[in-house]
């Protein structure tokens, strides 16, 4: 692994590169938690709910035998989900060296936590900036992919137009015609609504806060500059770094330029209400334990965690063109 993303404390690096480095350092420094630490997390039920949402997306859109590209794969928290979906090949890419190392450890199953049967698919891991590098130059032997996933990470590409475009260009270049792009990211509509409702430029609750800079004192998104709208995001026991607003209607339009058509977009609350009705997903929720016995009554997820989940949305895009004939 290691595509030589090439970041370092060099002078003359642009602001967005420094921001990307800050994000990478933040995630790199987050060490793997023990099971006990995880269970004691103040957002344990939110983490379980997020895992349920990612599992539902994977079960709905992955098919046995699929080749998977996991952009911003992190520590490989979704490897087991892909295994359950019986995929045949997995490529994970992330900018954070520490996360890629943890992902490799998890794939090799050589920690106490992961003493389980080996994964049934071969995997390749790459450490680079997915929103700057041309990934097709590294992955031409692995492409095309049937499905691409980018979970809780696409908003890190929205710091500049060039990075947002490179993210979509990578997905489009590597997916086969008819291939699927699934993901989760912050819901800009909710974030801007919360900002307008708040007294100042900060809002949050006991588990998170979001803070905008003085340049957003008017609480309006600059129509002329839809990229680079930065805020600071803090989520207890999870995230503490800069993020960027992704206005969804612009994301949809930009994606179309790269032959990626919108199939689905749902805020997490809507997603939970809809898919929790389905028996197979109710059962999965029961096993994960995010919402107690599977009823959407928040019996274990706290109100503050449930509010955080409202800040996110799930999306599905499809690459134009007919799938190859079988
Ligand atoms: N997708 C994983 C999951 O759902 O568990 C990890 C999500 S974590 C919230 C965000 C991830 O995005 C981190 O692993 C971080 O290193 C990665 N990331 C952020 N910017 C990136 C970039 N420019 N290129 C590749 N990965 C990036």
C-alpha cells in the first residue's frame, strides 16, 4: 500500500492541502478502541445506528461477486459488511496512514478483537488523497468496479471545486456503466437550518457542536461560492476537525456532469423510518442494538444522539450506461 500521497510539513502548501492534512492527521491519530472502550462511548448507539444504515445500503445495493471500491475506508469498519454481502474483491483507499494500517490489521484478523475467520475476498489498500489523486492511474488493473462506497467522508472533498470534481471524476472513471455509488454525508439543509435557528454561529448538544466563522454572520450560503464553506465539527469520542458544507442540489448537478445520476437521497431520520419497517432490517437493528428491541422508540439511543443522526443523509447514484451483458 502507499501511493505516496506526498504530504508533509513543507512550506508553500496551499490552504486546502493543509486542511486535508489536518483531517488526515486527526483520523490517523485515532487509535483502535478496545471493545470495552467502544461500549462505554457516549455515542455507542449512534455508532451502532450508523453501522445499521451502512449495512442496509450495502445489503440493498451490493450483489454477490461484486468488486468494491471503498473511498475513505478508514479503519475498515465496513469489511465485515462487505463479507456478508459476498463480494469478490475489495479496494480500500484512505488518506490517513494510521487508519490504513488499522484496516490492514483488521483484514488480516490478527488482533484479539478480530479473531474471526479470514475474509473470503482478496483486498488491496491504498494510502492517498482520494480527492486530489487520479485514482485510475493507481487502480487501472483493478477497475472497473461494480460498486463504490464513500461513507461519512465525501464532504471532505468539498473544500474546493477542483477537489469535489476530482472525487466525482474518480468514482466515474472507476465504476462500470450501470455501477452504483453509495454514501453518507452531512445534510447541508439541516446544518444551515440549525445555524439559522441558533442565536450565534455555534449550535449543538451534549455530544456535538458545530461552529461557523464570522464570515457567515449573515447565516446565508454565498450563492457565488458553493465550495469551501467551512465549519468546525466536534462529535464526542469521534470527530474534531474542519468539514465543508455540501449543498445537495449542487452535488446532484455536479455528479450528473460525471455521468452519475441520482437514485436516492434520504435524511437519516427518513431512512430509519422507511427501512426499519422491513423485517430483515428490523432484525439487523435488533442484533446491533442501536434502537433497543428494534422499535423506533429511541429506547436506547439518547435524544442527543438521535439529533446528531438528523445531521446526515444517505445517497445512491448510478453510473450512466447499460451494465455489461452477463
Ligand atoms: N468510511 C469509514 C467509515 O464509515 O467507518 C471512515 C469514516 S471517517 C468519519 C472519515 C474518513 O475519511 C477518515 O478515515 C479520513 O481519513 C478519510 N478521509 C478524509 N479526507 C480524505 C481524503 N482526502 N482522501 C481519502 N480519505 C479521506
